[in-house]
C-alpha cells in the first residue's frame, strides 16, 4: 500500500497480523444471507476470502505524521501478552517494532499514542515486557486516553462488565499512567489542530474516532465502529464485540454518512487490504470504494 496523504498529513500503517481468521457468522451479528450470496467479485472486494469463506481481517496501527509530530493510532495486541488460552492475541512474538522501523520510526520518535478504545488489540504495544515488567514502549510519547473509556475499564472506577475485568488495562494502560506519560482527555482534544478526538460510543461506551483534517481534506480513523466492509453495505449489522447494539448502529450510520457527505477517507482498524477507502451513499446504506 502506498503512503496516503490527507492534505499535508502523511499516513502510514504498521501491521501486526492479517488473515482470514473468522467466518462472517462468527463475528457479524445477523449478516443477511442475501449479502453473503452476492457475486464473488463483490464479496472479495468486501474482504471475503473466497477459498475459506472467512473474512480477511487485519490488525494494524496507523501512523500519522504532522509537520511537527509522529502519532500512532491504536497499538494492536503487542508481544508476550496473556489473553487466555487459544486467544489470537496470546503470547504473540511478531516483529511489529521492526515494521515500525521500516517506516523510519524508532519507539523514541513517537510523540503521541492515541487509542480509539481500550480493547486488547488496540493497546498492546503501549507496553512491552522488559525484565519481567510492563514498560511503556514509547518513552517520549504522551498516551492519549478518552476519559469515559478510561473510567469504563479502570478496576476502581468502571463497570467493564462486557468482557469481564480487563487484563489489557492492567498490563497495557496502567503502566503508561504510572509512568506519568498518560493524558486522560475530554471529547474534542486536538493534536496540532489536525487530529481531533471525537466520541463515537457503541462498540464500547467510550469509543472515540480520530478526525484528521488538513487543507480542506479529511479522514476518519474509526477504530472498531466497523470491522468489515460488509458493514458499509449493511450499516445496521454489528460485530458480536459491540457492547451497545443500538448505539453502535447509530454511530456507524453517522460516521458513514459523514464520510459519504464530505468525501472523508475511512480508515478503520481492521479492514482488509487495501485497508482504507471512500464511501458513497446508496439508498438506505452505503457503498465501499477501497483505495485504488
Ligand atoms: Zn479491534
């Protein structure tokens, strides 16, 4: 994938995993049969692996370079984390840091880490295991956490009942707070006048999107407000990981409508190659146009 530009912002991507891990029915809540029966070319364009019948899913971080700062959006599962037996994110040992280096960035070069929400596959590389301790990976970064999401997962504040207590919060969020590197921010927090944190609840109560804007161009880093291009065509279909189904649907429709109306680039956290695209309104739903 070539580098993406939004005005004077440079956008790159660092992949952790990409594969046809799950079937549509294992992950998308009530995807219509008629959609899964569409022609193979359409399904392939929407991330269906025709050989296995599974959805191609990527787990990646986005990098945004403004004129002044290097910003990492979402940090995948990370290495050596224990997420339970058989979990995709358990005890990974990928060369994600080397892939970051391929983009010309050392951990010290990251100025901001922004997490759309605090699920395990969005906070993992916030920390790494050094001498048996979880240490912030990016020593010069400010880690940006949205207050509502932070409090939802905090064992002394929140009611993170959906997935139970959050081991990811303990090993991948709290160490950054304890190291004095975190900023707990409100809706509207902005980096360099170009990246704004906006509430987008539903997938989790405090999920945010990051709105990029530069020179009249825009992009929306929508995290897990949608996981599959099939949800562009079927915006009322949630993932089974969405905490509040009605709110997740409303947020997804609002974000897709925003992209369609203003021509903003859609940059989700898990879409298959080419990982981002544009959206047009199509009747009561939307059509997805992957980046060429
Ligand atoms: Zn995710």
